[in-house]
């Protein structure tokens, strides 16, 4: 049972799309999505610098579009039926929604265009940020976060929690970390997946209500609690609400394990989620689609599946 996952913000690096765009079809696809986004995603994926693609309003459409470009290459030659399900981390949920047939590619990029803009505006209201906390005791961390006015934004599993809130609180956590932890500041522009993003939710919901949705053609799991969602409109509603609520990737990985995952393929810009899987789903083969050179390994993993493996896990986690 092979699952395809889509990464979130922070996974982009300068020039990461350069090798993908050697394929004229991929370049044409990205140009089409650029027109929808109102951004030159070709330039942002090839020549823009790190500061430019760190901007939330740029990063989110770029990451979703990159995922869709690599997805199309992955599913060439009728391989879509060999994928058992999809999931995305944070903004990667929009990529996953398109992959599962809930949204068209163009509607997915239009949605993430609005998501990025709304979150950038919300982030500009107060000086906030995010840091990754590796290791340590979860209860001790929760106590320390409450003391500093911080919140768990991404509970990623494998001993990694991303916390968010005011910059002075993050600085205090880095200066006096919980015993056994390492704190790594992240290059993001706000306290995503916390109450600081509440102003973005209403704006995004109004736009999402204008989109046509379809029920997923295969299993898709939500960040909210790791459950599979059978309704396209319900999944889109969760995607909107997720802007101001924590990402529970740890529960998503538990759901993958319970469903019997035998392999994970991560769409571009890949690496973060396969890294988490290596710690949280030990022994499960993974392929990170960093460049087209990785497609051979991903295709081999899919080609080992002989039947249509789409599953119905709507009552499970």
C-alpha cells in the first residue's frame, strides 16, 4: 500500500525546480499555474533567492505548484490507480486535495494563492514566528510553552514539535530550552496554525465557498486528527480551519501504519516528510522526489503494486 504525501512551507530552497523544468511539459504546466497564481512561479522556482521564496504569499503557491508538477510525472503511464491514498502537511493538504480529485489543479493554486495572501496579512499584524523543538518530554514542553505564551503548531511525530508565538517567547525558549531538547528557529514569517492566524480563516473561507469540490477518488487523510475524510467539501472545510489550528502529522502517520502502509513517496520539494517517516514509521520504504532522477525509484515502488489499492478507511484514523 503506497501513500503519496505533499510537504508544507519551509521545504522550498532556491533553484529547486530547475531540474523539473527541463521537461517542456512540466514548464508548460507551471506556466499555466503561474497565470492562476499571479506570480512567475518559473522564476521563483529557478532563480529567485531564499528571501524571496520565504515570503508566505510566494512560498505557498510555489510549493503547491511544485507538488503538482512532480505528481503529474509520478503518475505517468497509468500509475494513479496504484496509489492507496494521499495526505499533505499544512499547505501540502491543498496539493493532496488536487491529487485526490477534490479540487482541480487550477482551483488548488487559486485557493493557495488566497491562503498565502491571507496568512501573510495576518502574520503582519504581530511579530511572531516558529521554532522546531527536537526531543525532550512532551509534558515538560507543554508546561514551558504555557509559561512563555507559545503554542504547539505542528506535532510531527518522531520527537519533533514545531512551536509558535511571539518572538520574545521563542527567544526565551531557545535561551532556556526544556531539558533534553534542541530548539531550531524556522525561517517563516508568522505563527502559523495558531490563533494568530484567525483573521486569515474568514477571508479564506469566503473564497473557498466559491470553489467546486468533488468527493475524493481515493483515500485522503486530514491533518486535523489523522482521520480519513470521504467528503470533498468536508475536507476543504478542514483545510480552511487548519490555518489556525495545529497540524497533527503524528496522528496521520499513525493512520498510515494502521492502514498497512508499505511505502511512502513525497512530492517536490521533498525531504521533510520522508525524514519524519524514517523516525515515525521505521522500516517503511520512502522515496523523496527531489529531482526527476528520483522518479525511477518512485516508479519502482508503485510498479510493485499489481492491483488497484485505493482503500476505504473513512471510519478509521
